[in-house]
C-alpha cells in the first residue's frame, strides 16, 4: 500500500467542438457544401467513406477536381495545412468566457490565452484545444472550486452522401479531463463525453491511475508501435515524442503517421 500525493494543479482539459470548421471562414473562402463534407475526412481516417468513389451518382471525380482547384489557390499553395488553417475554428470561436473557481470572469480570448492555449488538434470529435501546457491551480473539492467554461457552436450543412454518419447531426462539445500523458485522440476515445448545445453540465472527476508504460518494451509494443528509443519527427508524438508511451497513444499514433506521410498534415496530433 502506498499513498500518492494529491496534485496541486488541474489535470489536462480537452474541449472539442464537433463543428470543427468555422461557418464564417467557410463562407469567406467560398467553400461549397460538398467540399466541406469532403474535408471532414481529414478529422480522422475513421470518418472517410472511400466507397463513395464507386457511386457514379455522386461524381466524386468532379469533387476531387474541385478540391484540387481549391487547394491550388495561391493562398494555399497545395498545402493541406494552410487550407485547414484558413477554415478551422479557433479557440476563441468556441469559448465565449470562463472562470476558475470564484475568480473573475475571463473573456473568450483571455480563456484561450490563460487556460486553453494548446491546439488546434483534429480528432473524430472535431477541432480540439487543451490546457496541457498550463498549470492551473487546483483550489480543492466541491462546489465553487471548479472551472466554468461557456461555449458557442456553429451549425454546418453537410452533404449526407459524403459525410460520415458519425458526424452528421453531431453538435455541441466533447470534453475530457485526463492525465498530461494522454494524447487528444486517446482522450476522446477513452474519457470524453458530449454536452449538447443549449445545455448545462456539471462534471466531477475522480483520480484514476493506469500505468501501462511497461508495454513500451513488450512484445505487443514492439509488434504494433515504435519503440520508446526511436526518434520521430517533432510534429509526431507516435507514442512517446510529446505525450509519452501509453496503450492508447501507441495505437492512435499509427493514424498520425499515415496523416503525415500521405497528407503532410501537422494538425492531426493524435
């Protein structure tokens, strides 16, 4: 038996807007509904529907040409990063205000600077921001000692034939409170829950310790993931670069490698 010291600061908070893209930025950049629906595939490989290319009714070849014409614009220079950066929600697009404990209310911009400055990250739950690089004082347990965050959300129109059913009709916020060694997509897979628009939720957290670091040198780890001593690109955490080794990070890292190698996308930090 051992006693573990209770931390004096908050664990990492992830908030993800299921809208992912800014409606006003899409309008300014002149993106069609079909292009927006096609771009939802960049949020996660699990949201792609490759069988649509077999449906001649959908004219996916025409959509692919439209996408190529869009990304070849001078402002994007054939860069998926630049294209996504022009339409992704910013933290202040999502967060209207926040408050820590009984402290003063902060504006959305202040919240994003002082609390949720890490991101954006793309996950199946949308565009995410986190408090991972911040040390937020843990004031204690009970009412009045938590963090209050007020958010707003765009409602987007999608092409139902191109957009994953997992995303259609999905609105609101996904939130997870996890350890600092849990990556964004692993947090969404293992600890997230959804808060619908026009609703209020109280979230209670209970410390839970899962230590699977020994898997990094196990046969399972060797067969399915990079080894802990492997060097990886600075924009990839794979399973240890940024967040450290864990089973969830290891499994999710393979999707990240595909995103980087095939799309050259740096937002997808799983």
